[in-house]
C-alpha cells in the first residue's frame, strides 16, 4: 500500500510539478565519488539555470577529455625531448672542451700556463651551454696563500670555480683518485693535493701538509663535505 501511494504521488508530481521543485534530466546533478550530492555545485548550477540544460553526448565529452589530455602529453613529450637534446649537446660540448684541455695540461711545462688553459676552457664551456654564474663578493680576494672552503653541490663545482676564482688553484681531492693513472697525472699537473679519508691519523698528516702548502703560497680549494653522498 505504501509503495502504491508513493508511486501515485510521484505520478501526480510529474504531471503538475510545483514551482519550487526542479526535476532535472538524469545524470545532471553533480555527485561525489561515493554518490553523495555536491550541494554547493548543484546550487550554483541551479542559480545559473544550468540544471535544465541537456549535457553533451558521452562520446563528445570523452573526445574532449582525450584531446585535452593529448595536448598535455604532447607538451610533456616536447619538454622531455628538448631536455634530452640539451643534455646531448651539453655532454658533447663538455667532451670537446675536455679533449682540448687534456693534452695542454699534460704537456705544457709551466703550471701557470696549464691553469690559464683550464680557466679559458671553463669559461668557454659555461658560455657555450648558456650558464652565467653570478659572483658577489663581500671582500676582495687576498693575495698569496689561502684556503677556499666551499660546499660541494656537484661535479660541475670545479668547472665553475676554475672559471671565477683568480690565480692557480690547488684542489683537494680524495686519495682514491691516485689509483686512476691518467686522471691522477692530469690532476697533479694542476697542483691537486690528495687526502686519505679512511684513517684519522692520515687525515691529521694530510691536513698539516695542506696548511703548510697554503702557508707557502698555494691557493687551496677545499670541500669539507668530502663527497656528494651521505
């Protein structure tokens, strides 16, 4: 009996709906993912007289969604391709400058000449890849021996520092590099000093050696963090 009365009331309501009741088409009212009515959104649609408008066909909505998503995917693919092309160009330029610098550093008789070549190559590389380091100074760099204490952010640090710091630099490098013959000879020709990081006793000896070098006029570049990993 209750179902019959409800059905009859619904028929009467559909036949002559009151002015304060809106019967929108199916699938018009916005709902949450759990099926609850989104009241604020429904109210906004009602106030804009949008509830009675029939929506676009499903195929049209799906096509618009695919096209919109496709545009984003094309842009992301373009950005990824651009980054890949720039990375390839970056590494090619780096390899070219390393090849140009390697033999002069190994063959020139004077260390000052070697550092001049490295400085010119570092500046040329940074310009070629579109990098313009900004340098601000709170005081003038003193003459003679000194120690630069610098945070180690990447392997590009040595290139940037060689381009912007004056004078012949002596980088402090990990002793493990001495096992790489070509790399060790290249670094030694630039005045690189090596430290043994495992045994604390060696660290004390090496530190005393570095300070003695600075007192003798060397311009040391020290990365106290020691490496890029924890």
